[in-house]
């Protein structure tokens, strides 16, 4: 049974939430508090982040595990439209969904801003659906170092499915594989790979490829694209999860292929639960994030001293002005002051 | 005028070199000591590395700057053969060359081991040539974190040209762009891109593409490949250095095209010196390595405490056994012991 989420709050950010209030809110799946917690975790201010860190440490160890789906594709491929249809479908099945999406208003890669906003609102009004747009930092196409915290918070809140959207520019996808169980690549029929800037590495990551906008005159294109990608998939090396990626078509307008993609994901889930890959992969991801976070904390701890910070800035300046070579400069940071 | 290098030593590693002896040896371009210093810099033993770090800090700031060339290509493309011919050519011109190459005997990617060894010996007997094979760690195709130190040591020894070889598997090339001024991609005519595993990203990095083994029956293939790559180059985005990559053919057996590639590199050097890109790029690289090394030292400093190290190992075990989530686990490292 899926949990009920208290979504019918007016958005009213309380700036002075304590870490206990955050912990309690997240545990109760209060989407208002969840949203604030994500905002705090994305803050540049270390104190804001510490508040979330402290809340996270108060939450019990996860028993419930959300199934995490990465959705990627070039701008214009129809990611928002797909996520809307897909989210509606899951919601109708009584499955709770959290969507971590790129905020198009801050998206350097363009996209139909007003259109996206409207769709987001429609989907977000459905029961058991939580949508959280994050500002795109440009470089990583929406997934940032902080996405791990956002996902962890949604997981602790008990969502059945978490959808993580990225924009298919390359770097973010190799990053997102440390975050998700299933990776879905959206492709627009008719536009060549080159045109869409889809890199081979991204195709190799995909567990499923979905040809979007398979409607009207575009149907024949979509069918051809499906065949081509199906052939292309066999040229790729076998995946660690032993899963052979599937190619499907969909039309969000005609509402076709949405049901089928959820069936595909369920097939994947049961195959990769049976061969224990999902579990193994999650352990690997956990170790990865443990090391990532440890490195982050080590650095933050080091730079928390303002004297150290000033010293680093001064010495970096000397490097830029070629007064010190990089190596000697880095070693100098650890020298005691005279 | 090029410096003279004292190469006619019998290789006789003195294990107890002091950091002053290393510094002096490197400064005098004693290739025997230089080779030992690189070995020490590649050591897993922190004390060995510290010895080199300390020697580096004793060396004066670089006035002389070596011109650094990255050479990449799939196994079998003829990298060793090319580097041999190219090195001989430079040596004949009185230009001193250091070659940091992948040791084929430890190369997971295969390659003609005996052939390579023989070639290496022939080239290494030439005046003003220093060859240093490094064990390929497999993953990065020969370029490791330590390559920076190796290059810095060769630079301090005053070589005119430093050639850095990688095996074209992808990751190493994005790494190597932080190390070199000019990036040369070797391609074997007749073998398709897919076959050679050359990724688009690598082609985008290339400042020059050299079609190898353009001799005998293969000449016509090489000519076609040249045309194809010349066309392909125009599809790539403009490079930051404003240089349009050039495609050439060569035959190491017939000794053709070697002179031309050095002319090409000289053209690049003068164009990118004039538009100040080389200087800007080197400053960027310096800042990059300053931060890399700083991060390395921060981590090493943190883990130098054996209590900390044990704690991390224990907590990582808890993460693997799912007793702690990664986030709480990382934060726990910074908690004071009860």
C-alpha cells in the first residue's frame, strides 16, 4: 500500500525550521517541509546545509527503498510531457511519485518555459505526486552534487518511485548512474543523433530507449527510429545488469506507450531483483556516496578555517601570476607560518 | 640551443638518494636520477613520493617551458613506431625529447611487446632523448595522477619537447588535456571508428589527426581516410584555441610524413603563441593542478592518522552491510569519539 502524502498545504516557507521539525516533516511525508529541506540542501550557505544534514542524521535507517528512474534526453525531446503522462499513470495506479526535475526557467538549454510551468502545476495537483524543480546549474544539466540529498530526502519520505530528470548533455548522465536503478533515454524520431548531441556513452547507459512524439505524420519516423536503435543496441557491450535494453515508442498527446513503458520498467525490476543486480548496484552506489560525502566533508572541514581560505586564495593568485609552480604552491598550504 | 643530457650511465638505482641529490640530478638533466625520481613519484609508498615532493620544492621556478605533445590512438595504430620515428627526427634536429610512454609489458591493451622493447632501446640510445615507460594501470590508459609529476620533473630537467602517450580509451584523454599543449590523434586507415573505439570526444580534443601506415596497399585507404576525417572535422564546434585541426598521413616504414607533422606542430605553436592561447591554457592547467594537488594533500593529510583510517574502514563496512546510510556514515567520521 502506498502512503498518503500531505500535499494540500499552501506553500508557506518557515525560515526557522529546526532540524527536528525537518526530520519529523520528512518522515510524515509533508511535501511542504520536504520542499524546504531540498531548498536548504541546495543552499550555498553551509549552515543551511548543516541543518538538513543534522535532520538526516535524526531519521531512522531506510527500510523502504524507492525505485529510482533516471530520465534523460536532449532539450525539445519532450521530457516534461513524458514525465507528466507517466506521473499521471503512476498516480492513477496508486503509486506515489517524486519528480526531481530541471527548472526550465533557469535552464540554459532552453525549453518551453510557460508550457512546462503549466504542466508541472497540473501534475503536482495529483494525489501522491511531489514535483521539485531544481535550478539547472548549466554544466551538469540539472543533476548536481546536491541531488543525492534530494533523493535521500524523498526516499526517507517514503515515495514508491523517484524520477530524476537530466538534460542529456553527457556529464550528468555518468553522474546519474550513481543515483538511479533504471535509466531511460528519450529520443525524438527524425532528428539524428548528431543533431541531438546524444553521445554513445549515454546510449550505453540506457536500460530503455523511448522514441517520443510518435503521432500524426511523425509515426513512420518513430517506427524507423525504433528499428534503427534496436539494431544499434546489439553493437553495444553487454550490460553489467545482464539486461538487454528495449526500445519503445510513445505519444504523450495520444497517450500511447505510457502504460507499456511502466510494464517495461516492471520487467526490468523483477529481472534485476532476481539476478540481485539492483541490490548489488545499490550497495555500490552507497559506497560511492559515502566516499563522495566523506571527501566533501574533509574539504569543507579544511576550508572552514578562514585563515586557511585566505592563504589558499593568495597562493592561487601566485600560481596565476606564475610566481609559484602548482606543485610547490599546493605543498606551501601545509607549511606552518613562520 | 638545446641542453646536453647525461644519458650514458649504467642504470644503477641508488635507493638512498636524498631530496637534494634528486633536485641536483634533475636540474643537471641526469636521466638516471630523473628516471629514479619518476619511479619514486609513482610509488604507492607515501615516503617515496614525499622525497620527490621535497626535491621539487627545492628546484627553482621554471623559466624554461617544454612544449608538450599528447599522442593517442587505439592499440595497434602504431603509436610506438610513430614516436620512434618522430623522436629520431627531433633528435637529429638537435631538439631534446622526453617520452613518457605506456610500458607495453604491463599494458592490458596488448601490443607487440618485444617489438616495442627493441624500438624503445634504439630511440633511447640517441642523444638528448629520454624515454620513460610507465606501467599502464589499465583504467586510464597510461596517464595517471602521477603523470603530472613526471612531466614537471622532465620540464625542470629542461627538455625542449615532452611527448605523453596514452592509449585512446577515453578517460585518459580528457585528463591529458590538462597536461599538454598539442594533442595528436593517430588513426589507422581502413579500421572504422567503431572498431578502433575512438570516441567523438577524443576527436574533438585533437589538434592534429595522423593517418598511420600509409604505405604499400594501404596508401589508398589512408588517402580516403584523410578526406573523411577532414570533412568530419568541420562538423565539430570551433576550438577554444581557434586552431582548425589538420589531417595528415604518414608511413613510419617509408619514413614519410614525419617531417610534415613537426612542421604542423610548429605552425600550431606559432599561431597559438600569437593568439596567446598557449599561455592562457598553461595558466589554466596550472590552476587545475594546484587544486588537484591541494585536494590530494588535504585527503592525504586527513588519512595520515591511522585511527581515522580504521574508523573510515569500519564505517564503510557498516555502509556495505546497510547498517548506516552513506550520508550519516560520512558525517559520523567527523563526530568526536564518546
